[in-house]
């Protein structure tokens, strides 16, 4: 068929040994979005995206992989975009659906369990402005939906249960193609719609998100525009696991190759210098540890944060600020102009930046930096007892029995999870702190045969009792760096007989991750299973709420102190303080 410039300009994409054409389409959407035609077009594309995704996971002929469903969308859109009125639209959609064959009655399709934690959401059908016949067709397909061990597009990871998304092409060469950009939006929205266990926790109503993002995906003019749109879209699920968008090289280039010679962190709501990557650079920079920056290139830090925070996916604001902090002193220029406060004195400086590859940007605020083991003893002055300290950052399985022997007679143990554990220890080490079997978590899993349904699995996760449980105090330190497996581990330790959690709000992203490939060679991820306390209490977005809330202070940073570690030691040393904590822990919602 002869192609017109407006409808059929194509890219040739290569996926493995397969070559196929991806039609480029011109969508007449105005930039101000105020025209009646704009509203009609956006509404039509929203409905197309929802029906396309519904069919992908429900229609027996499509979910089984008999059709290249991406390509079916590409071929259908030129005709669909010619539609001028709603009746014509609904008839066109019905004809499109019927093209894929009659739906046979399904003998194994069950109704959604009344006890389901989350149920499939079809409000978009029930309340949607579409014909009765189209609604009936959608629900007919749902009642007779695909049933099988796994569809062409998804399976659940064995022995874990998080979704694995299959046969999703990345189309690395077609980032400027409008068809592929819309495909990216449709694919991501529907994956979240049917397989994200925390969809109900998003700040925006997920049903509305697809419509909101159609303009930005259509109007993206460059690869950078597209990658920024994807970042904003993934931010809408409020999941710290989505923080890193792999393949977004244009975004990384925009943020800059040059970096301040020091790390900054938000402390007491100030952007504070916490340490230098190389102490030899301090003299030229001139800022002291504990100084805080108020402006960069004449703009207030608060203003900059407001302008960029939507590009930093996060479960909560604490972890968002942690993730963006050092990008505030990053640039493509060799210098940035900063206003800062040094011991109460306001100063300005043209700060020299350094190539990021030349800086050792690893975290240096580590009690155990450079030590050969993950554990050590802290002596208590004027006392014959001692405190054990363990960092999970470097812990190894073979050390656990040694730790138990070394710390069996200690007054208390501190476990530091301001990091990501190097070994999975909830059961290996967690059992040391319980005198009876204790449930500490339960999970929800999605259903391939009824997309959108999530149920608690029957078996709770339990810490098995120890033959010789630890008798002392356990203090677990957490903060915004505590994410995913680290949060799950903190939940396990919380089940201990004499445990207190100390620190600040964690990342709020628990559950094994699932990866999503998107056009343009991008890959993102989200929390793939729901993780809850045994009573159903939330962990997502909230994180592990500490019993004792302690945060670093600017004064403590200036003095080179680890205030959270100091507080943990104080609790173990002071018997009266520990007794007060135990008394308060027996009451609901204990905080100190």
C-alpha cells in the first residue's frame, strides 16, 4: 500500500531476526489543549489505550500470543484517528474486537473471590461514555477470559509470585515515533492497572492518569522529552523501586557530568554538606562540613526542588529528597554559583565542579568502613559489659554463627540497616531474637487468570523460635536508605522479644521487583508483591515506622557524630530508659 506522509511514514525496527514496519502517525493535537477537537481526540485515545490493554490480558486469542499485539495497535491507529463522532468510534472499536474471533464460553472462569484484597476495577467500563453494545462486549470477554498456566505476556516468578512481563519489545530505534510513544504509555498504564499490588495507594486516581499523560507523550519532540515524560509517568505510582529509569541516557546527560566535590544531604530541611569525596578538594571548595546551601545559580533550593521533584519517583518525600539532593549540586558547567550558610554567616561562592567519573562517590558515612568483618564490640565505660554492633551492608552468611557466639553475653546488640543487606538474613539471624515462632509479614499476589485481583497467600511468614534465644536488647537502626529487602529484614527483627526500631522513615518500597521494558530502550520496575504486617498494616509508602524517631542534626554533622548510633548505645546502656520503652511499647502506636 502506498504510504502518505501524514499517516504512514514508517520506521523499520529490528527485534532479534525480525523486521517490521511501525507506522508513524501525525496526531493533530494543539499545544494549548483548549480546542474541542483536542478533548475528543484525547478521550478517544484514552478509551483505545484501556481497551487495547484489556484485550491484551483477557481476550483468549490475544493473551495466548496469536497476534503481535503491538503491531495490531500500530495498524489500527491510522483508521481510528479519522473518527469524527462517538457512535462511529464505538462501532469501529466493536468491529476491531470482533476481528479476533468469537469468544467461546469459559468453563473455568471463576468470579472474583469475595475475600479478595483487591478486585478487578471496571469502573472505566461501567461509567465510561461508550455504547451499551461495546460495554457488553467487554464484559462478555471478561466473563470468558483467557485461562492458562501463563499468558504470552506475563507469568508469575516461581516460589515468589511477583509478575514477570514477557515478550515486551523495547524498540530501541524508534524513540521519536508517535506510535511507539503512545504504545509506551498504554503498556505501562495497563501493567499497573492489572498487576501492581499497590495501585490503590497512588496519590492520583490511576484511572485518570492515562488521560493526563496522553498529551505529553504525543507532543514529545525529542528523546529527552520522551524520557522525561516516562519518568513523570513512573513517578505516579509512588514507588521508590521506580526511581531508576535504565536507558535514560538523555536525562542523565541533562543532569550533568560535573559534580560538587562533597556529598550533600537534607538535614533539618537544609541542604547540608556532610563530607568530601576527597579531603584534598576541601581547601579549594572552602565549605565546611555542616555548612548548608540555600541557593544555586540564584535560585532557592526549595524552588528548584518544586521544579524537578516530579522526575524523581519515590514512595515518600523523605526518600525523594535523598535521591535528588546531590543532583542539586550537579551540572554540565564547570562551576555553579552558590549561596550558603557557614556557622550563621551568609556567604557566596563560585564553586568548582569535578567530573563525576573522577570522584569516589561511595557512601563514606559508615561506622564500619574499611573493617574486615561486619561485626564488632563496643565497650561500655565503667562497666564490664559490652554492646555488639552489626552492619548488614557487608554481612556474610558464614559470620552469623560467630556473631551469636561473640555477642551471646552482651548487654545489647545494634543492627545497622541504613544500607542494603549483602546477605538475606531475616531467618538466619532473625531466629536468634525470638523465643517462640512469630509471624512478621504476609503477602498479596496477583492473579494471571483474573488480572486485577490480589489475594493474601494462606501462609504467613514466621520467624522460627531459637533453642537459645538472645536475652539482651536489640536496637535496629533504619533511615531513608533502608529499602526493599532491608525493610523486610527490619520487619523480621521487629518480631524479636526485646526489639526497638530506631531512626527515621524508610524508603517505603517493599516486595520483590518486577521489570518493565518500554519503547526507546528503557526499563523501569515496581514492587511486584504486596507486603504487610500480620495484622494487615501497610508498609508501602509508609515504610518501617521507627519506635524511636531520631534524625541527624546539623550540629551533630559538624561534630562528626553518628547521632543514631549514639542513641542506640544510650538505650542499651540505660536500664531505666529501656524499661520506659518497654512500658510504652505495650501501648498502641508507641512513639518516643
